[in-house]
C-alpha cells in the first residue's frame, strides 16, 4: 500500500541488512502507532500518532561486522531482556532505560543476528495533542515544547505510546495488535542530506568516533544535542592519540 506522498509500508526484506546499513534508510520514515488510552474507560477509542523519524542509532548484534559493539544490548548474547532483538526484522524491541523510559528500536538483520536501530528522535506529524498528553505537556504547545515532544528516545517512546514490557516485540510490518496497540513502519524515498557521528551518551569507546553509528537529518530542530557518555570523551582521546 502506498500514499500520495510516496510513503509505503516497510517490508522485512528492506530491514534485513545490518543495523548500520538500515539505520539511515529509516530517516524520514514514519512510525505510526494506534494505542488504546491508559487509565480511561475500556471502551475509549484507540489514538493514532504518527512520527517522522529524524535521528537514529545503529547497534550491532553479537559478532556482527568487523568490530564487536560494546554499546549493544546484544553484545553478551541472547537474554530475557533482549530476546526480541534476535527475532525476525521489523519487530520493535521496546526496552526500559534508567528504570523509567520506554525506548523503541527497530529489529533488523536476519533472524538470529541481534541487530537493532534505536529511534532517537522525531517530529510528531499527526496526533500531536495525544502525544502531548502522554508526555504530560500543557496544551496548547509552544514552539519549544512542540520541538521537544519526541526529542530523545525516552520522550519518543512516551509520545508514540509504546510501553515496556507490554509492547516489546510488536510487529511493525504486519501491524498486528499487541496488548491494545498496533504499530506500522512507513518508508519514504531515501534521504541524502543526513549526517553521521558518534552515538549520544554511550559509555566508553562505544560512544566515540570508532562507532560513528548515529545518523540524523542535518539541520532538523528535533535532533538531540550531542553529549558524551561516561568515559567516552577520555576513550575518544585514546582513539585519536
């Protein structure tokens, strides 16, 4: 199925490459979710939110590529926490960060590889009021609040309404419902104007130019500000020396 703007439903085959190959292809794509509201009548209508993806980070599976990825959840092999990463591409790995933030990743690579692409930031293009209510933002939104609605992976997860653990593993290719939620990934034309560099807030060498696996739409205001992870700046000096 395609739309007038050229976007169409993603296929598993398009996500079957490594995380580093797939990540820039997700820039400009849309994640669309339809999620039943929490804490209201069970008869309440589900709410749709559409997010244009502006920033992503690639994470390799165990043994993927020339360099092991010390920043990946898959680096130690399959665990109860990261099991979704080892499944077929197109499912969403939804994990909990710092015990509070549900973060959304697109599983890629062949089944059993363990690659994933973290959705770091985006622009809410449909369902803004619903996303704002999930974020606890005051309506109507000012310019800065609108920019920041899904700026950062924790905010993004909250805005689209996907929660760990109930929505971990949801299938963004078939759109099959999971615990009151549906998700779809829609791809547009590949973008050319993107930048790449080290990942944000990742500890040690995994957060340096040795792993330039963060990709973003250059000049887009919703993209995160860069910050070093623990020990990454010192590791970067060692890499450069």
